[in-house]
C-alpha cells in the first residue's frame, strides 16, 4: 500500500490479481515465473518488490525463452513438484525451474506432465483436493508419458497415472473422464 510506484502499476493492471501465475513459493523463498501472455510480462515486478519489502528471498527467475505460469504447477508433497507442459509452459522453463529447485529448495523431484493440446494449465486436468485424493481427467493424463527428474538420478519417462496409483492417490473423476 505504501509503494506508490507499485500501486500505480497495479491500478492499471486488472490481471495482476491472478497472483498464483506470477511466482511460486518453494523452501524459504520465491521463484519468479515468466508469463506467456505479453500483456502480463512485467507483473512479476510487483511480486518481486513485495517480496523484497517482506524480506522473502528471490531464489531465481525463469528467463526467456522459458515461459511458465503458476497455474501449471502443483506441489504433490514437500519434495515433489508437478509441472504441466501445456500451452503456457515450455521445456526451457521447466528445466530452469528444475535447476533452481534442486539447488535452492528441499524439492528433489519434479514431474513434467505432458498435457493435451489446448490445456492452459495443469489444474484443468488434475487437481489435488486432499492429501490422498485428486480430481482428474484421467484419460487426458494417459495420452503422453511424463518425465521424472530426480536430484542425483537419471531422467526417465513415467506414466503419471501409475505414479499416482503407486502413491495411493484416489480419483474423483472430472466430467468427461
């Protein structure tokens, strides 16, 4: 409120209220993301200023050509982050995110889920609603293999639905599943 420059920016940016897309909290700090839509390219500036004022460290940022929005990310548990490779994320960004996570946070496992064409974010296809329960378009999660990145281990393909079943995640089917 007492940052006049940030408030002037916010007052002209109605989409800045979608703060989940701008950054992700991981470990003891935030990672600034690089949004896909050109109209939102500088929204992370406001979050960076707020973090500085609150004493929250910026652990890193996704740089071009990487694009990644927070709606494409979900924590599975404190050591595992899910990243949807969708219309508003690319492999460059997910690789950058992996490098930041594995060197600056407790996260040591990242699963890149290949989303179906036209998916904007992961939460339209998959959403954890409780520790062991997810809403999912299960059929869309079985089209492509996912990629498992584990700190200190070789990258390998997995089937995301198998991973969920191995971790005893129940499914509440979404319409159209």
